[in-house]
């Protein structure tokens, strides 16, 4: 496993690397202290298995920087590990495609669990961000007054099953296999889920699902 760590604090990079070594002893690490260095590594031709990065590093261009990392490392999970717990930063990162957001204030146990979840294909967001999901489609929730649809944003039973799979970090291929569907049908359900929840991507859908369950 190849892991790219971007953070301007050397001690934090070292501490994070030691935590990651406990999860993946054979992992190799590349480190960057500025956003410019991070981007150079991303466009250097090497494909990483995961990118862990801070916000507001020297040279940070804003959340467009996250999109640039995604463009240079297509398909690679990009996880923000930041001292900021601002809801606007969490929203901005998720909107820009981050597949997780881990506050630096998290305990070692929480950090380990969050990283393990990410490496297993899941998505981690801080508990406080669940309120973001609760805000995504309040009008739909208020409108859902019939049968068992209250609190489910009008999703069908099959769509709720697909959403549960999304929460588990499963790919369309895995969902198709488990539910006995074609990948094309899964994509249709995922698109319908996004539309019903008023979200743009899987991460936001997962947050909204957590809000539904609360």
C-alpha cells in the first residue's frame, strides 16, 4: 500500500505514519509539507492507494485543491485530517469530493478506527457533521407523511438497501453482487438516491443516511 501524507507539521506526519504502520506494516509512505509538494507527488506518475491531507497547508488554494488531487489521482480516496472542526470546512471538503474528514483532536482510538474504516472502503465523518445530513432535505422529510416513508425521504425499500450498502463503503459491483442486481441497475438506484436526498455524492448520502437513522 502506498500512502501520501500532506501536512506542514513534521511531528504530526511522523505520528500519523506510526499509527498507519500499526494498520499496514508493509505500507510505504511519501510525505509533503506544502500543497505544492503534494501536487507534485500526485502528478509524478505514481498511483497512491490513499491520500491523507490537511487543509490550509502552505500554498493551499482552497477546496479546488481537493478537486485537483482527485483529477490527478482518479479513484484514490482522499481523506482530510485537519485541526479545523468548522462545519464550513467539513462541508467544503465533502462537496469537493473528500471521502472522509478526521479532526486532529480525535483520540488515538478514534483516529485508528477512522483510518481502519477508510482503508476498508468506508467513509468517516465526525459525529458533529451528521447535522449537515439532517439539513440536506428537510422539506422532503416534512413532506413524507404517508405509510413508513417518514424519515426515509421517500426512498423505496430497494433504494434503502442500496443506501445501507453505500454506508458500508461498498462499490457498485459489490452492491450488485449482494443484492442480485446488474451494475447498471445499481447506478440507477444510486442516482435516484442522490436525487431524493438532495445530495451530490456518496459521502453526502452516507451523512444523510446517518441523520435518517438518528
